[in-house]
């Protein structure tokens, strides 16, 4: 009896194996069966669509990543404050006097009067306060604009009596400064290539009485000195115009007597 059961189990295993082999052969036959033209076309088009979809997904992710990075950069640049006050007003202290309509309304501002000096300096800082992003777009991070028309200092002072040009600040620097470009290099004369770098202690900054104006104009008092010059004191004083960005109305508005 046991032999019959064992023989029956063996027969069932053999039958199962034969069935499995038969199924595998049928699958191989199906796999090896060549595709029809329609099936091949459908397969190729499907693969193309899948590749295009994958490529679009990669492109979309790449573009969004770049845009996100740009947004982060713009936000950072827009929030980073920079102070663009010219170097000659930061490397030394100064005496200053604000003139509105040709009359002094600030009184003499000097380092000897800490409170008054700090008040003026705070107002001056507002003139040149910028964000890094604004500095890039309005050009204030770039070079200054210079103009040499060989106007004498005396003629310039006479011009300040004109109705349109008598709002200004007169600076007397306590240490002589060298006129420089925005990048820190010495400014070289456009009209006299043999002139040495300009040293100066007197500067005028024109004030705008119009809100929204964003141009700061300085007139630097210089002498054209050469290597062979003997008596510098006898040289004629001229002014060189320096233009940059700045809201000078902020200073005008602070000291304008009509606003009090």
C-alpha cells in the first residue's frame, strides 16, 4: 500500500514538472514570436512618449531649481544694505556747513560737537544708503562720472549765488585726500595728462530740493600740480565735478528751515 502511494506521488510530481516545462516553452514561443508592424510601431511610439515625458520632467525640475536659486539671490541682494558714501567722506573727519538758499542753516558742524556732528553724519548716511540690488541696477556700485571744464574755484563760488545752485554743503576735510575712482584707483586728469594725482581738502556737495532726485553732484577743489612745480601755493584753484548716485533731498529736507 505504501509503495502505491509513493508511486502515485512520483507520478504527480513528474506530471507537474512536465506541465511547468510545457508552460515555459509556450512563454518562450510567445516571447520569440515576431511583432507585427502595428505592434512594432505602437511599441516605438510608446517608448518615444515615455522618453519625452521623462525629458520634460527633467527640464521642468531644472528650470524650477534655477528660478528658485534666482529668487533666493534676488531676495538676498534686495535685503543687503550698503553705504555708498564717497571714500573721502569716510577716511577723515570734516567740518561741514549746510547752505539753503545761500544761507547757513546748520551752523558749523565739526567733530568738536559730537551731538551735532552725529546728527549731520546720520543725515548724510541716508543720502547714500542703498541695498546691494538697487546699487547694481542704478549704477551706484560702478564708476563715478567726472567732468573737468577748468572752472576756477572763484568762478564756481560766484555761480553759487545763482538761484538754482545755492543749496549745498561745504566740506572742509581735516586731512588731505586723494581724488579716486570708485574702484579705489587714483583719478587721472582728462585735460592734463602730466598732472599729478589730485589732493584736496575742500568739497562742495550740491543739494536737490526735489523729492525723488537720485543724483549726487560734488565739486572738488584742486590744483594742477606737476613734478617740476615749485610754489604750489601760487597755483590757481579749479573744481572738478564728480557725479554719483544719492538722494541729496534727504539732507536738504533735514535742514530746510521751511520744514521746521
